[in-house]
C-alpha cells in the first residue's frame, strides 16, 4: 500500500472512531433510557404535601402500570425539552449576546492586558479566578449565571496565551467546585436538611473545609491541563487534526487575542459599568427576590440595549449585533433541550422511583460507613435522571432518611452523601444541562472533556468517600 493511501485510510478510521457530537450522544442516551422503560418495572411512592414540599412517604413504593416509551415519545421528548427548558435556553442566548456586544467594544482586551501585565504570573491569576468562582458557587451566587461568565473566562485564557477551553474550566469547574459542596445553597443541601428535620444550612463549617479541598483539587487539575496545553497544543480540547498552534493558543473564534495598551475611554467604562450593574442586579435579584432564568434574560436584554446606546450605535447596528451574538448561542442552548429529553423519557416511563427504590435497598446491609458511601454513589446515579438538586432532594431524602436511621448513619452524613452525589455528578454527566451548554460555548466535545478531566472526577469521588467515612466515624451531626 502506498504511503498516501495509508495516511488517507488512517484519517478515515479516525473519523469513523470520532466521538459523537454532544447532541447525538444525548439523543443516544434518550433512546437507551426509552429502552429501559420496556425493561425496568414502573413504580411510584405515595406522597404527602408538607408546606411547599411534596414529600415521598417511605415504605410506600409500589408497582404501577407500565408506560413504555415508543419511537414517537423519544423524538417528542427532545422537542418537549425545548419547551421545558425555554427559560434556561433564553437565558443562555441573552447572556451570551450581552457578553458578545460588550466584547465588541474592546474593553475586555484592555482590562485583561492590564491585569496580565500587573500579575506577571499565570498560576496566580488562574488561582484567583478559580477561587473567586468557587466562592460564588458555594454561596449560590454564580450557579445560575455561570454560563454568562464562561465567554469572559475564554477571553481571559486566550489573552494569557492559552486555549479557550482553559477559560471554560476556570469558570465552570471553579464555580462548581464550590456549588457541588456548597455550604450556603438552600436549594440543595437546605432542602435535604429540611426533609431530614435538621436546621437549615447546619454544619456549614465542615462544608467550608470541603469547599476549600475541592477547590484546590480542581485548581491542581486545571493547572495541569494548562501546562500540558502550553507544552503541546495538540492536547487542547479545542484541537482538531491539522490545526496549527497559533490557531489554538491565544485564539478565540478564529481571531488571535492580542494584548493592548490602549487607554480606557468613557465608552469602555460605561459599557463595563452597564454589564457589572446587570450582573449585580442578577445576583441581588436571585438572593432577595428569587429571580430565575426569565428575570436574568430580561436583565441581559436591557444590558444589550444600554451598551449599544452608550457606544452610540444605531438601532440597526444594535439589532445586527444582537442577531450575531444570539445566533452563536443557539447551538450551545439546544444542548439543554436534548439533555432534558432524557429526564422527560424517564419520568414519562415511570422508572425514576424504581431506580431510587432499588438503589436504596443495599444501604442498610452495608453498615454505617459502607452505607454512607453507597448513598453517595446512589445519589450520583440518580442525578443523571433528576437534573434539579431540590427535585432530587424531595424524591431521595424521604427514602434515605429512614434508611439512614436504620443503618445508624447520622442524618447530617446522609445529607452530605446526597450533596456529594448530586453535586459532583454535575461536572461529569452528559445529562447536566449547564455543563453541556458551556462545553458547547467553548467548542469542546464531551468525549475530549472526559478524557482530559477524568483524574479530577476520580479524585473528587475518593475525597467524598474519605470525607463520608471520617464524618460517620466521628458521628457528625453538624449541630
């Protein structure tokens, strides 16, 4: 065989072995879950209304009539995902567009250039970004708005001469290193503790320690990735065959990001002020008034218009910039709908409660430490089917609490096992809508992401098991 033909065959083989596009992968998982609805018995728990919570009544699991999902249901589930997640999809598009129109002013290049010239140390700057994002995630400030900050992280990493994937890792993994073990997140640990009849956010001191450890683990793996990419650009999650280093390092959407020493003008300051005012409004609104995706989108829409006016853009130019930024976010936003299709199929097929019940059976038999660790892994699996942390808490904790009592596991440890399982899964599973959205924004395939980040997920799982073992050994109650 000639050399040219051999290389051609190798290239074709690589294309055949290429990891599927994230939307294709999620649709395959949807099909798999639909098949499970024909195999796994359908079942439900009886529920009761306690205040605003719909609680599962332990010991009431029973089989119900099977509702297997057919081909029509599979396709409809993804379409339904667009309507179920319409508010989140809109927020992704509006937030990305707002960042895009501010980016057009050049203010980010100027600010990042100043920051880099002052820091003169990439490791310190990366640590600062990861630490700040982690604090924001742990206090539930950034969890919903992480997507909006990813483009900024990408621009910062490109300014430092790295690939844009590093920016995704700094912001997303940084934020979720805090949120995943959040010591001040009422929606997840707060809901679980309420069901477990524990004081809201009790045991926060220990969880702050978990936050610090998880953030440091995350930082080490991110720095490892950054150094490897700087040394060998082909290891970048943005690398495709035939790309040259200058198409990866210091590059953002085909444009090399150059540091500039241009001065800040009043328009730059005005644009940045409008954006910061929008972000502050979102944070304050989510904390004080319970704002969610719809209000976030409204705020970002106002930011878009205000930035355009500050920079003296005509109505038509604002509209064109809006269309450009919005269209670039449609692809990433669509991933959310495909991910939601999986949960829709599982819920319609009535197999979620069966999975919860089945996973709960071994807990009593494994003893205190073994049962606590199994709770962690059980919640990790369940989170693949129930994307909402508060939703998972209302389904899982009424079952886990009496099982914890029977096994001699403290209720605070049971809550922590839930939090570890629900949280750490967010950084790894393809059914995590925010993860898949930011990977789409960063142009990262899920396969490459897993291949580069699996050491972090292993370290986090080991850390969770060790932490739960120690907590149960000392009888931690968090009171």
